[in-house]
């Protein structure tokens, strides 16, 4: 099987942040079940300030 993958890379803008934070949160919830909800909320709030 031959895969033809084309990548497009662009500079992150402010309008990208909400989507990136949503992806981050889904990944954390899927892989970090040891983190309490309070820690996830605090990390998410810190990311939103960037």
C-alpha cells in the first residue's frame, strides 16, 4: 500500500488556540486518567492565557 500524505504547516494564530486547546484536552483525558479534574482545569486555564 502506498500512502501519499501532503502536510501543510502554518504559523499558529490566536484564532487557532481554541481548537488546539480542545485537542490537548481530549488527549490529556484519554491518556492521563491519574490527573484530577482540578489539575486539568488549571492547566487548561494556563494554556488559554498564552
